[in-house]
C-alpha cells in the first residue's frame, strides 16, 4: 500500500518531492524517487508484502518499463510463478509490485485483466514514451491527474497535485453542485477545475499532454446465472471464502472491522474458519445513549467471543468531532459529507495492526439501502400494480411510492432520494452560483448511468447505479482516505471481482426477498452467524451526527454557517441558509443531513480555496 505521485515532461525535483512527501500518511515506511527521460515518479510506501526488498519504483529486466503502484495484488504468488516459468527474472524476493512490469511486457494493457486486487497504477513505457494510469475494477484505490505544460501530473490524492506549481486550486463549481445532492464529488470530476479522477475500472494512456481514457472493466448485470437459490448461496460462499483466503496474504499482522452486522461478521467468521490466528477485531461504541448503537456493541462482542478474537472497542463522544473535523476535511481534499466513522475506528486499529479486512461492498452488491428496498415496489407501483405483496415493505406507505412515481422516469425518482434535488439547490444559490452552474443537473448524471445498464430488473438497475457511483465515489472514498489518514490498509473481500460479477448476474428477487435485505448473502453465511444477528436491521459504522448537530454542536454549526463566513465564497443566499438552520433548530423540519453537507463544504472551502 502506498501513495504515488509524478508527472511527465521536464524534470522538477522539488515539485516531485513535495508531491510525494505530502502523501507520507499513505506510506510512512519509506520513499522512492526516479527520474527518467521525460518522466518523474515518486512513491511513499506502507510495507505489507515483501517488507525487505519490495521498494518502488520497480523495473523490468532492461529498465524500459517502470512502475509505481498503490494497493495489493492478491494473486501475485500465482502470477509470479507463471512469469518465472515463462522466463522472466525477478529482482525482489516476493514483491507483488514486480509482477506488474513483467505482465505488461507480455500482455500489454490486457495485463490488467489478470490482476485480482485493489490498485492504482502508474506505469512508464519508455519505448512508447507513454504513461499508463489505471484504477482497479471497483475503484477501491483512488487516482487523480491533471494536464500540465508539456505533460500530465498524477497523484493518489488531490493534495499531491496541488503541490505542483502548474496546477490551480480554483474550484469546480459543477462538482460542488453535484456534491450538494450526492454528498461527494462524482468521478470523473474533482473539486478542482484543473483536476480529474479516473473512474473505477478505467485507464488513461498519456502521451505528451494528450490523454486517451477508456474503460477496461465494468460490471454487467446480465442475469445469466441459471442456478436455484441453494446453488447460488453455495457459490457465493465459495467465492467469498476464496477472496478472504487471498486477502489474508500479508507479511505483517492484520485485523478486521467488526460492526456487529452481517457483512463484517461474515468476514471475521471466515478468517477464523480459514485458520487465521490471533484475530484482532475493532468496533465503535458511544458514551451517548443512542438507539440501536448498544446493539452494535452486543452483537460485535458476541461474534468476537464466539470466534475467540482479541476484541477492541473505540469510544467516541460528541466532543471528539469538532477538533477532528479539520483533519477529516484535509484527508479528503474535497467536500465530503458521507460517513466519517472510519476515521475514529481506524485510530484504534492503527495502534495494533497495519492491515484490516472489512465488510465494505456487500450493501451495494446484495441490496440494503433505501433506494434498493424501494426499487421493486416502486417499479410495480409505476406499472399500475396495487397488490400489497408486490409493494413490500412499502405496502403501508403507498403515498411515498405515489410521490416518487409522480416525479417522472426512473432517474427522476432516484433524484427524489437525493439530499437536495436540482430545484432545491437552485433555491439556495446566489445569483453568482446560479450563473456558474447554469445547466448543471445531477439528475442527468443518474439518467446517463441508467442508460448504460442492460438489465430490466428494477433492483439490479438500482444496484448498478450504486456500483458505478456511490460505491467508488463515496463509500470506498471514505474507507480509503480515513484509513490511510492513520496509515492503515483496508481490504474488502466482498469486492473480489469474481464475486461481484457472479452476484450481479443473479435476479433481484433473491437479493431482497419479502423485505429481507441481502437475503441470498444471509443464506450463504447462515451457518456462520447467530440467527439473531442475521435478523437484525442494518446499522453499520454510522456516527450519530444529526443528534449531535441539533444538540451539543449547535453553537459550532451556527458559527461555521454564519453569514460572514458564507460570504467568503458567496455561493448561497445567506437568508436561505438562516431559514434552514432556524427550521431545524426550532423542530419544524429535520434538515440535519443537509446542514452537515453545508458544514463540510464550508470547512473545505476555507481550507483549500479561501
């Protein structure tokens, strides 16, 4: 696991070192630099595999291919053995990075399809004089880039690019517009005008200042699996178990997140089943008495006790939030108002291990969120069906279905679940902001994604949207940034591409059945977990931010969103924001999520733009 940075074109050693050094949190163990003809590569290393000899950059036998790489290649042992049989010579003891240069020699850009892992790769091909940038299939690892005079610059995080003298901090107003709906900036945009990010499963071929982008992998919902439910559950179990087996490969100790929910508990159970010794598990607990949070502790403790793990609880209170928010904001470099609890739990993890396995990705694969639970009932209602059995679990909330259907097509209904839809955002905007984002519509982004989906299954279409957008742009973003802020590598076994594609091919009816979310996953792991845990509602690592905002943090919120501070950018009508705060704190409306969204935007602007 590393932070990578660099650029093509004229050398600038000062810029290269500044870009790389600001990623020290991603790789505190060592640094590596290389300047070739028309290229400069840098990396910070978190040593996980081949601790002694796995330094980067890494080269092929004749030095014509160089690579810096962030992530892990889980099947590197099998790949290395095959490459050695083919005659390749390796200079490291067992580095997973070194397989990349030799695979590229033999297969060109098709080498990516042989990788099982999470990765952001920057590969310099001296013969073709081109830089290849590539991001893993599901977008677990980030990669940003920008055009500069004479070439292209890249980095694991925006902060690295902002250290290059040719790259501006000027904001991207369209990205801010979408953020206010989605809680994150959607790829391929970044929050900065001059900067872009690779999408999940995308590569970029950079020659001079020219960039050719192409999608090298995407999940397809073809519904071609001809299996009964029992066979599907068995195959899911086998694939998940093999993924955990591969992701246990590490030369340093590892642990696991444990929320007390199905996803993380399944990973812990399989670690134990596969013989992982001295498993360390971690969960969040709260001093404040919030509903359902005590259940997290109860079930996490039960799983830890059953599998004999060394269990650790990290306690958080409202007082922890304001003092940590600046570090959280600077960990993202972009406005972000999604989940930030990973920051706090990983603080605890970093005291014990450098690697932790997680349950991330299962919600977006098997169906859990409101958009997923609504998908089939909404489609049935839109088609004129009023049979209560078809509307479960919203058979007693038909007005909600009717209101969403009245919005229009599938994309319009999805926009009804946004934090703020396009019309609501324009009501908040100042004339300056309205002019800056004229014609931008977040609903259209969603419509474009849905147009690429080949499935007619309502739930699978909703899942396709989230695997293409929410998962890489928000969920995996917070996991990556907030774990790497503490120099911890997180591995998500559910996001093995073999498992993801298999589940995508299954019908939605066995993912959510009779209102039971993640039905087929629960069947696949039913012998590993207590029945009470399988029956509990989804909670996850969610901090009670809304409760804190309306209570103990009220003064902090009002000071941050005061008119004089909003005036630093002038994006909103101060009166509109005042009305939102007044409605929320008087109890006439619940605007907690929207206020958290505005708060994080304000803190980002003051840290990066003002």
